[in-house]
């Protein structure tokens, strides 16, 4: 199901969310720094392990709001494993233009 990605104002975030929506590993992984810090609901996780399982099985079903210069994306989310819920993805981009940190978690707004 296609969703409206026009609210995504940060090019790097837009590329990442687009890859997530398509389950596109070849585009997703190169967007991130090799030492990316990844947190799910505040718990540090192994980025590659997590997203090798999640890509193709998890996606936004709506983008509800975008904040912090396009680096924070809030919306409804679907996970084949966990069901449907509201989530937030918070990105930090380093000076090389790679995503250096990603915090995801359930959101209430």
C-alpha cells in the first residue's frame, strides 16, 4: 500500500523511509553509517540483525507528522509480528551524510 511521502522534507530520511516501505535492503543499508547506533523503545539493538528481519515485514501505513527539520517521523505502523501501532522514527545524520543513529519506538500523540 502506497502512502504519501511528500511530508518527508529531509532527503536522507525520505530515502530511508522509501526503502523501508519497499523492503529494499540494497537501498536501506548503505544509507547508514557502519557503526550506526540503533535503539528500539530505548533498548540498544543490533541494527543489521533487526532490519534483515524487519525489511519487507514492517512499514508505515500513514505519515502523520514530521518534526525536527524532517528528522523525526511519526505515523501509524504495521509489523507482521507485532501488529499495528503508532510509532516514531528519529534519525541523526552525521557530517558525512550517513544516518549515524536511529531511535524507533511506540509513540503517543
